[in-house]
């Protein structure tokens, strides 16, 4: 018998996660970004990470077509950025201070670190697509800041 979806979601909420903004650009140069907490490392050699995208996301088609990604690791105090990129709205980058990587993908200014990645593989995973990306470059901006965390349905800090 399958677990009840509410119980499953509640159980997963007991696992603290960091928060990232994952980005890409389409062929016309339009920038996309989504808040992702389903992010983790996969391999050190080659340097691989993964993130999951809901199939019904407004920008999911752009991410699935993209070959390059930017990943911004958010710091404590960037809850507003996380909430902004969690919303379905046009041109999220217009009001967000950012830089554009050499691969054309934007990254959030003030984040702890960012990764420049290229697509490695896509896998189906229920109502999500799992994107595996190879990390081409890692840049550390403010590594001394604590991370923005999500735990039991709320943003948290390491001090709480």
C-alpha cells in the first residue's frame, strides 16, 4: 500500500535542506529561474549535481531544453529571493540583482556561492524530471554566511 501523500510530504519536511535558485537562458536570451531545495551532489569525479523540476512548472520546458545552468546557493537573509523565484511570474530577473555567467545563465548576487553547469542527463521521476548537471566552475562569494535552510515547512537558520 502506498503512503498517503500528506504523510509523505510531512515526513520529508523533517529533512532540512538548503535553498538554491537554478537558472537557465533560452535560445532568444530570455532568463529563467526557479527556487529549488531538491538539490544535492551526485559525484566528485566527474563533478555532478542534481536538482528536480516539477513537470507542471511554467519554466520547466525552458530548463529541459537548456544545455547550461547556473545554480545560486542562497544565504541566510535571502528568504525574499527564495520566495520570489518560487512564484510563477514573468521576468523574475528584472527586479533581482544578478550577474550573467559565461554560459549565459544568471546567478543571484549576494548568494554564498554559485555553480556554472552543463546538462549531463535527464531522468523521469514521477511528476518531476531529475536534471543531472556537470559542474564546470564553482565561485565562492560569501562563504562565511550561514545558509538559508528549509525545515518543517519554514525557513530556518542554523541558530534556531
